């Protein structure tokens, strides 16, 4: 009999994991504390935007294979494998990860456990968390239950979450016994049969694999943004430079796009949490470059604000700025630590009127930034603008006709904060084109 799976925390990660586990043929119970989210999911609807996921949730809710609850008692009773997918945000006043959601989930699940089961962490956590959770769960579970904790970190990308879950680059199984590994191999049997590479290791290494992967990616983006600063000072072109670097397979062609930098609910908090944990373990100095990566990233946002200010003639007072993009990346409605909205908010605070448009994140932007004008189309965001900023690289923006924007803007000045627009097209329509790391192109 195949294991009954529970997925605790049904946000971007958990809802995707739950639906994909149902797609692989398992009975799945999603558990959350957010009643609104649960009601939507139980009705077969998605409480956020993620391509392909809505259809998967609807299909498996309808088939009865996927259901949702707020009852930990029910989850503890039916589950053979419990995936922990709750958030691990940055703590309010330190760089470390806030593990309170994870601890709360463990505290509510453990007392109801009645038979041997595997609790599998998927959230991104500081090294040592699985060890602490093992002690916590074993202390709270009824004696002799036979519960084991494993770590199976998640590498999915928002915007490609379903494809990444059903066809991952690799799986990581951090386990404490051969039985733990066997249970994970059962869950992922169909992906393993397709040849998905798997790295089996101890829980601490598994935790660090995820933190290291994100730290590497963040560092790569900050590297090219640091080079962008150098290019600006030297009058060189970072876009051409990056194009040439990408041909080197040792460097690789991804995560080398100069611009406004990284954001979202993962990379910024994950590099800070890794450094904070390294400091606790007395090896912070070895990872000091992560602090530089973080600073370079925040400076990338400020440099886009500076470019916009220059285009406004040195001051934002009385100026109108149109912003294309609110999500932290395209194909998502996630605005957590979004560079686009951080830049927009800084410019608004400096005295400009702001109009933002995003193909999917308008509702989230309106909720979290109620004083910003949220436009109903990209062209509307440009209406009356003295400068237009391109801050989330949606395909819709790259394909847009610069002449349509020219017809409504107060001035034809654009800052491409993502370095993905075609300067020649915009210049042909009369726009002055600026972008971080590039010489002024007109
Ligand atoms: P999220 O905020 O979208 O989802 C977290 C969910 O947990 C929410 O629905 C929340 O209501 C729920 N929750 C909080 N406390 C709970 C509790 N006690 N019991 C049950 N549910 C509870 O966050 P996310 O983006 O899905 O991230 C979750 C984890 O996955 C984080 O550690 C993150 O770093 C990691 N991760 C995220 C991604 C991604 O692309 N979003 C990718 C890989 C890893």
C-alpha cells in the first residue's frame, strides 16, 4: 500500500508539493493554519499565481486524491510521511531564520502520532534544525511511536514550480537510518525510475546543501552587479561582458543578468541565515563574502533609484514615475522583498508619484502598498510619466511597442533595471534609454 502523505504548510512550496504528490498517485492531505487559504484550496482554487498549478490542484481535489484540513489530529492519524513546508522567514530583528512556524507545526503534530512515520522537512533551515526537531518531536510523541525526522530540501523555482517538482534536477535525501531512505525512495520512486539523480546523506549536509545552493546563486548575481558598477565607472558595457562570460561552461549561462538584483522570499533571507548560523558556529569569517553579496544587492536597487533620479533632472519632487513590474520575478505574483517594489517605494518616499503595473502581482502590490497607484495596464502605468522603469522582466514588457508608451508618457525616458529590453527598439521610438552597467546608449 502506498504511503499516505501529509503536507504541512500549503504556500508556494507546500501547495505545489501536495498537488504534485497527488499527481504522482498518492493520497495527500494538505494542512495549514490559514483558513482562507484552506477554503480556496479545498474548492480546487489556487490562492496565489503559479503557472500550471491551478489546473493540477483542481484536478486532484475533484478526483478526491487531494484534500485539505486544519486538523493536525487528522493529519497525525492518517499520515505515513509528513512533509513540513511552513515558512522560515528572517527574524524581525536579526539575520537568523525564524523557526517558530516549524516548531509550532512539530508541536501540534507530534502528540497525535500513533504509529511509525517519517517527518520530512522541506523548508530551508539553518544547519542543526533537523537535529533539534528530532529531539522536540520525539519528546512530544507518545512513547514508542517510532518517528524519524529526515530532510529533503526543495529547489523549485516559482514560475516553474510544477515542472521543477515533477522533473527536478536532483533530489537530496538527508536521513538518519536506512528506513528513512527507503521511505523517501518509495515516495519518489517514479522520479527515480526516470533517472533523477539523488544524493543521500545525513540531515546536516542536506540542510547545508540547500543553503549553499541559494548562497551560490545570490553571490553569482551580486558578482555581475559588482562588475556592473565597475563597467559604469569605466564606461564599459556589462551586458556585452556578461554575454561573453556566459559562453564559458565553467561559469555557466544562468544567474548572470546585471540589473536591480535579487529578491523574493528565499535568496535574501537565506544568505543572511547562512551567515548568521556560520557566525554561531564560529566560522562566520569564512563566509563574510555573503555580507558583501547582500550589500551589493541592496546597492543595485539604490543605483536604479539614482538612475531614475538623474532622468528626473536630479529630484523626484513633482515627478511621475511609471513602474513596469511588482513581482520579485516574472511568472509569479510573489512580492516578498521585491526589488521592483523596493525601488518604487524609495522613489515614492523621495517625492514622486508612482504608478505600478504587474501582469499578476497587482493585487498583492495594492494590499501591501496601498498608497501607490496600481495601473490596469503597462501603458496606463506610463501615462503622464516623466520616467518609466522596467523592473520585473515579464515577456509582456519585452514584447511591448515603445511607440504606444511614447504616445502617453510625459517624457520619453526609460530605465531598464533588468537589462532585458532592446535599446534599439526604444530609441527608434524616440526614447532615451538608460540601464545599470551600460554606457548611456543615445
Ligand atoms: P509561504 O509563506 O508561501 O507558505 C508557508 C505556509 O505555511 C503558509 O500557507 C502558512 O499559512 C503556513 N503555516 C504557517 N504556520 C503554520 C503551521 N503552524 N501549521 C501549518 N501551516 C502553517 O512560504 P513558501 O514560499 O512556501 O516557503 C516555505 C518554505 O519553503 C521556506 O522555508 C522557503 O525558504 C522554502 N522554499 C521556498 C521556495 C519557493 O520558491 N517559494 C523554494 C524552495 C524552498
